[in-house]
């Protein structure tokens, strides 16, 4: 009995010593938690930003993934327990988060020259990192004579089969109107009227039964590869990733592509503010930013970075001149004002 | 006389105390010991279950945004009768409130809350906040109406007054497809917005279908497991339990691979010549039910198996020897003894199915989404936790009501898990 007690005591003491000993070394290295969208995009950020940053500054970069769940950030900020240091957000989230006080107001003195960023991408609470574009793509192995313009996406007669669209009214409503004949320059004027919105939804009704709705960026190339759909809207870099890394024969249709920005934001109340700023400043350096285009076909948002990109990479970027010919200019202010009702209407339309 | 006789008849213990008192003392000690044993678990459940659920339920009626951002305006509107725009004092209060919200960066929160009742006004409130912060002295009424004519109409003031109350029924009404109009009357929302009733019906329907499917598929399996020799039975039991060790997400994704148009099942059926053309098995109701049934099967099978194992095989043999045919013996002797297990398994599966989110999201189409999808959507993307909580409250209420009915029909004491 006594020896048993003694033994258990020894084991317990040993375990305690081990855990205490193991706890201390980990605290020595600084760590930064960066949150992004996963998939091929995060892979490119790892190569272009996280690894070189970790090496140069001796900081451990912890990666996390999310899919635009701004609620998590809001919960953290409200609970005053912010564990995400830097978040890669889209334009809508950047504006909404800034309005609702979820992100820190950025001090551009610590980041770089604000005027050098492509115009709408340097906002009060977030600084631009990439130019990506929503396009649509098809598998050239399955469709030898593929679609060439946006109206083809909605033309079930000419190109029968399922399509995949993002589960959001964003860009889909604009494309529906353009496919219905509205000139691109007047899209937001028409969409601002109730009849215009009805018209867009009526056009979407024509393909509704044939649509598979995707939510995560990695789904469109997967759906295309599985043969589940004949064409899909997607973020261009993800299709490029499937072509380059997996040898798929996907073709992107650049007609009426919708270029948009991703930005870095820092949640408010972040305990590691200086380290977060260090990373954002590093990632906003034009030389570092230009590096990312090697890994994924997204363009830089710093005007000094564009000339640093190799010409064979340039042609796949959304900002290449031949791709920009019919590009649609998105209106973030329109979506900030009307996004709530349009999203609600879209969800109701989907659920019926 | 009676009392004397009665006191003479009191039973006493060895040390002289009345037996009744002694019994009471022992009982109390036993009860305290029992409470002491249960107390840690009770506290744990209280903290990790009851309290969070209570907070969620509270959020469904909580209305903090406007009282926090526009307190002076709400106070100024207390005496307002609701017809026509209010007086100058309300506008002055509004400007004072906006100056503060602009400083605290909370104007957009007020705009968002007002936008729930009056769509399209979020940007107007944000713009008004920005303009009001620049105003220095009155009269404020004309200045605000000049910023936007909406401030001269009664609608937005009705909304502010209504949203200024500490508790609101707005989210609960919206979760039932109802709304209050400007005159405080409750009515149905526009038909293209009325989706929640259908969603609840759909959720209950899918859960019931899955429960019945697992019952019909699981009963033979449980019977087999309970009646074969123990060694084979244990092996088969391991096969039933094996999916449990795989993550739910992995199992659902496996179903995606199986059910795809270019997937395994379609490939097999087409190459075997049974089908001429590939069938749509995924992103529809059929695929959802199949995947959910597969995932819920162990939950139904295991309680039934445990109960069946306790049924002695001699009962059926006795019934047969007394002249009953095989079906009659099964139906009158064996089946009633399995009802407690069936009741437990089905209840478990039904309630679990009500809360399903991942499987319909990955395998179902947009018209197969259950309530939990909308709860997740409002929590994560719309940041409308009031609406998410309201949907949760209604689901909880429905589940409680159904359980009450179930209890009346079957009885909780009649359920056994083994």
C-alpha cells in the first residue's frame, strides 16, 4: 500500500515536471496568426509571404482558414480576446468591418505610401494585397467549341448541362443583367431600381434548375474536374492553379470579368499590434508582392509592383490588357448600401 | 384516551428515538449523499449547457443596438404620438446621439438595426451620422430633412421608437414569417420572403423520413446482431461501429464521391447496363436522405440491439409451441418487447436529424437546406445573431412540443437504452 502511494506520487511529480518543462521553451518564439481563404490561394501566400517573413524576422507564422465568416472576428473583438492577428478580407468585409468598428484604423505611416496603391484598395481599415477576378471557366476537353461571352453562361440551349455559380448575389446579378442585354456601364443604374432587380432574378430563373451553388473557392475547379458541371464561375487564380499544378485543360472566359481586391486587415484590440503591422508592411513591399504572381495568377495592388512581374506571368493576370477589354467595374458602395436586401432576396429566392 | 393508546403504540429504536424520526434522519442523509454525488455534474451541465442555451434564447428577444447608440432620441420620442414627424427636440437629440456614434464608430450598427425594419436605409443613417457630426447649432429639423427627406417622414421615427425598447419580438415574428407594420399590427410578410414556415416543415419532414428509413433498415440488422452466435455477432457489431470512428465530414464527402453524376454509383449502373443515362443522385432531396440515413443508422441500431439482446429466445419458442405461426409469434411476442429500444433509437435519430447542417449543405440542393443552415448563415455571414437565436428558439420549442406528444404516446419510462 505504502509503496503504491509512493510510486503514484513519483509518477505524478514526474509528469508535472515534464509538462512545466515543456511549457517554457515554446513561449520564447514570437508567433503571428494569419487567416486566409485556404486552397491554392493560401499556398501562394505561404510561398510568397509567410515563409520569407518567418525566415527574415524569426517569427513563427500560424496559418488559419476561414470563408468570410466575419462573425468570428466580431465575436473575438467583442469578447476582447483577439487571437487572429492579420486577416485577408474581401472588399465588402473590409468596408463593413471598418464601419462596425471590428478592424483597426490603419496607420499608413507604418505600412507604406498610401497613394501608391491602386485606387480603391487602400481603405481606412484595410490595405490591398491582390487583384483577383471572378470569371467563368469550362473544361476544353469536354467542350471543344466552348463559350466565349457571358451570355453563354446563361444559354442552356446552346450549351446544355449544369453550371456552377457562387452562392451569392454578388456578380451573379450583374452578369444576369449583362446577359439580358443591359450595357455594362448601366448595370448598377438598372440594378438600383426594383424592376432591374426583378429583371436580374428573372434571368437567373432561366438557369436556376441547372445550377450547382458553390461556396468555397476550391469547389469550382473540383466540380469542373468531376464533370459535375460543364462551366462554372470561379476566382481566376483557382482555375489557374488547377491548370498549372494538376494539368487540367480548363479555359477561362475573360468576357466581363469582375476584378476585385483582397485586403489585409487587423482585428481591433489585437495584443500583437506591432508585429501585425510588421507583417502587413512586409507584404505590402512591391518587391515581395510581385513575387506572389509567380505562384498564383493574381495581380499586385501596389503600382510599383506591376513592372516587376515577368511577362509570361502577366498574360494570365486579370489586369493584363487583353483580359481587361470588357472588364466589369464593380461598385463596392452599391453593395455596401444594398447588399443586405439583395442577399436576403437572393436567399429567399434560393430557398423557394 | 386515543392519544395515550397511540403514544403507547409508537415504535422505538434501540436507543429510544421514535422509528419514524430515525427513518426520516437516515433518508435525509441518504438524499444529501445522493445530491452531493450529482452536484458536480449538475453544476457542469448548468455552466456548459443551460447557461449558454439561456444566453442564446435571451439574444432572440434582446434589442440592445438602438438603446445603446441612440438613447437620447429614444427618450425624446417617449411622448411622441406616432403621427407625422416629431418636434425639434427629437431632432436635436438625434444630432447629439449621432455626434457620439460618429466618435465611437457605432453609427453603422444603428443603421444596420434600422435597416432590418426599413430596407435600404442603412446608408442613409450612415450618411446622416456623418452629416450630423458636422452640425453645430440648431434648428436641426430643417438641417436633417435637407440631408435626406426620409427624416421628415414618420416611418423611420416609428422604427427608432420601436427599436428603442429593451426587448423586441421582431426576430421571433420574422422566424415565423410574420412582421409588424408601421401601425404595430402583425401580418404575414411578402410571399417571396416567407420561407421559414416551409423550412420548418421541411426540417421535420426530412427528420421523420430519415428516422423511418433508419428504423426499417436498422431493425433487421439489430435482430441479426442479437440472434447470431456471439462471435459472429461481435464481428458484425464492429462493422456497425466502424463508421463512428470516421469523422462526419469525411463520411459526407465519401457520399459526394459515390453519388456524383460521374461518381461510383452512376458508373456502376451505367456500365452494368441498368441505366441508359446517368441519374442525378446528388444535390437533391434523395441524396440528402440517403447520406443522412447512413450516418444515423448506428444511432438507431445500437439501442435496438441492446434491448433485443435481453430478450430471451425461449419466448418465441414458447409462442410457436403454443400454436402461433412465425409471423404471429414475432408480432405478438417479440416485437412488443423491442418497443422500448425502438422508441429510444428513433427519438435519438429524430432529434439529431433536426439539427443536421453539414450533410444537407454538402449533399443537398438549395431547396433541401434545413433550419440549422439558416441559423449558421445568420450567425456567421449576416452577423444577425437575433435572427439566428430566434430560429433556434422556435426549433427548440417545436422539439419540446414534439417530445411532449411523443411522451404521451410512448412514455419516457418505457424507453430503454439496453
